[in-house]
């Protein structure tokens, strides 16, 4: 059995959104509920915590410098030097109990992110949306009627987009047109009802295999391009949320976790919940693209 090791004790309430900056050689991740992000040198475990005053669901670096974020305040830009947030566009403005969740940057530098009900049980039917933020600030609704859009990646040839829907227990595949930034033909890539927990974050490696996190399931599932399980990485806490490949050769797998949703008894049973976990792999990952805006 392959098991990830605890790498750093941070006790994140809702650790999420991990990605690697190749330029900086730094690992980024979020604590959504505590409205902050982390930035770490993995060689010495030195890190900084940056409070932003909003619940960040997902973020990425910008080609022009700084960060772009999808938050409970919509799409925003963050200037780390000035410690300043600037609104870009807010398609969820005026909607109660909504925030942005996970997302990613496509090959043309567009920012895709889904919204979610917060708390999730306020939505009795699938009613969440997937949005696309263009570099010029325009937002387009790309899909509707989702339970909770979550981890999102594209195939290596950029012809397929994969989107996790956590409560529906499915990872969808769509036909993707990179030039126009459009999707069509949504269908299940894998249905995951028979696995512990629900599907959460999603990452793709350099071989085109998908790595899907299982929230409440304490594991990472690697799927081959046909949707067959190739391997399972176990984690000693139940709430595994996101993962990313990092390091100079992109073979260090980092996994965020959370204690949000655990009972007091479960927190005592799983004291490392919310910590950062790590596994050395024999597989090279991919790096999150930058937002072109």
C-alpha cells in the first residue's frame, strides 16, 4: 500500500487549491475558511501566510505579475506587494450562501471556476454553475445545473476538459475547443459512487493520467485515460482535498487536507487533519498555467 507522509503541520481548517510556481520554485495552497494562502520553499519548509480578507476557492499566478483568485467576492486580482485586492467581475453578486470553489487556467490563459452553495446542504437540487473569465474581464456561464463543480483539468492535447462534480459522484468529460474556449458534449468520464468519500480536487500528470482526491475518503486515485484506476495513494486523514506536483523535476506530490466537517471525536482520532502531506513519485507532473489578464 502506498501512503503519503505528513510533510508540514499547519492544521488548515479547509486546506485546498495547491499549485506549484516553476518560476519561484515555491508551493502555494489555501486555507479557504481562514481567508488566506500559503507560499512555501519546500527545500527548507519555510513558508509565509498571506491574509486576503476573502474566502479563496482557487487562485493562479498572472502573466503580468500578482495573482488571480475566485472567491466569495467573485473574481479578483491580488497584488502581493501592495497587499491589495481589486475586483475583476462578480457573477455571484447578490446570491446568498454562494462562493467560488475550484477551477483552473486553460491553454489560452482563461480562468475557469465553478461556484458552490456554502454550506453545501442549502442547495437541495443541483443548481451550481461553471464560469469562464476571459483575460479582458468578461465572464461567461459555461455550464449550469451542477451539484458542486470542483477539480478541473484539460487533457494534454487540450481536446478534452474534465470537471469533478462532488455530490454527483462523477468526473465529467467535455469536448473542448481551445481556440474558442467552448465546451460541449458533457458525459461521465468516471462514476465514483463505489469509492469512499466524494471526488474533490483534480490534477493531471505528464502521462495524461488524472489524480482525483477523495474528500471523506483519505486517498488519491490515479485514473488512466480510459477511466481505469491505476493506483491509489492513501493518506492518514479522511479529508484529502487537492494535490499538485512540485519540485525541480515535478515528481514531489503534495496533498492538502482539512478538518472542516469533522466532529470533535474525529479530530481527536485524526490529529493530522489539515496538515500538508507528501509523496515522492516516479511520475512527472504538470504546472498550472498563468492567467493571461
